[in-house]
C-alpha cells in the first residue's frame, strides 16, 4: 500500500473535473439549441478544466507510485 502523495491535489482534480463536466453539459443546450453567445464562450473552458484535472490526477498518481510503500517507509525510519 502506498500513501497518496497529496489528497489536496486529488480533491482539486476531482473538483476541476466536475466543474468542467458541469460547464460542458450546462452550456451545450443553450449553445446548440438556442445559439446563446455566453454558452459558446463557456464551451471552450470545459475541456481545459477537464484536461487540467486529468493532468493533476496523473501527476498525483505518478508522484504516489514513485514514493516508497508505506510498510517500507516505516521500516526505514526506525
């Protein structure tokens, strides 16, 4: 078992992913059906938020897997 590198980074990744998905879903109908200008401005923001969230998630996982496992970390500290 490995301890997560940063729970805060993981939470930020999850929050950004949810925000990006919400922006995409909430702005697709006004943009495509009603041709609302504000929705067309929000649509490009959603993939940026989602890709940033995935990048944060990958960074956190890579940083977690490069650390020593928890049982070896405790043994080397003693």
